[in-house]
């Protein structure tokens, strides 16, 4: 039986996807190198692969049935700490003034066709590519890829917390988050755009990152913040936006202006949620 979504979201409160933007009523038919020169996308790049299964999406979408499909997709997945091979980015693409997307600004295109809006002076390319992989893991119900994006000790600590307090594990929580996002897109979706920018100072005199970890400190019954800070080579505080093609082939804002913290350790970038 499907676990209660509200319970899962409360238990894993830093899982980013619980803040997915609401969707309108259902519709009827219808890695790491990069360049900074202006120009068009390289010819080797293509649009994101169409991974939408119409038999369980769009007009055929049923939340409970889709959740069962998620469990089937990730049933054999195991946690992994293997690094990603990100591939090349396109040159920077600057839209023309009459382009309908001009107001979004310039972007890069990943090797699998996702448009990435960020400033290289603010964030390492590998960081935004890790965030891309993170959300593609949700779109594909791929628990193994998800764990490759997550700080290793977070996985252990969250599994302990969830098992002790709620009787299920991080994989189950991940499945629930996949389902919550799919509810907004009526099934399968394709990540199309990702924007990241520095987080503003939320409360004067309060460190954003330390505040971000307060819930985890309480959940794990330890000073997890100090533990991570001592281990990490660098920390990044950001807000991000995700756009996706839904099951009706329409682009929708999936998540808007949500805070995320990254830890950089031994050349890799990790999330906490």
C-alpha cells in the first residue's frame, strides 16, 4: 500500500521535491568542460530524450498506479558512490531580442539537451550538472543515480532516522518524492531547463547554511552541520528553478526559487535531500 505522502514529506523535510509547484487542472488532448564564447549549440547536442510512457501518463495517469510503476522501476536499485561522467557543455547561447525565451537570459546546453542557466563565476559547472543529474534521477525514478548526488553520510543518517521514526527507508521516501513530482506533470516528465543563482541573505546576522542544517541536526540528534563543515572542502548556498516538459508535451515550471546547499568534497558536489 502506498505510504501517506504528507508523512513522508514531513519525515524527509529537506527532500527538495516536496516543494514542487502546483499544476493546473488536467488538460484534454493534445563532465565538466565548458566554453564561454557566444554562439549556437554544438551540432553534437540534441534535445532531451523522450522518456514519456504514454500508457501511464497524460490522460492515462493515475497517481496510485503510477506509484506502483515507480516502485517497479527502482526495485533493483542500490545506493552507489560512483562519480558521474558529465560530458561537454555547448558554447554559451545568447537568445536574440525577439526570441520568446530572451527574458530568461543566456544559457549552456548539457550533452543530453538540458538548458542550464548559471554564471560560471558563481558556481562550478560540475555543481549545476550534479543538480541536473539529481532531478533527472527523480524523473526516471532512478534511486542509484539519486544516491550518487547525495552526501554519503546523509544517506546513512537519514536511513536510520526514517527507520527508527517511521518504519521505512530512504528509497521509500525517494519513491514518494518521485510520485509527488509526477502528480504535477500527470506522469512522466522531461527536465528541460535548470537555473541556479546565489541564495539571498534570508535573516540578517544568521548564517544561511547553518540555518539550513537545523532540521537535520534535530532529526539526526547530533551536530550534523559541524560534522559536514569539518569534512567538506567548500559549501555553496543557492536557489534554483526547474522547468520540465509534462506528459502533454507542454513546458511547466516544476520548482521555483527553492533553496539548496551543496558540499564540495574531493572534487565532487553533493546535496542533502
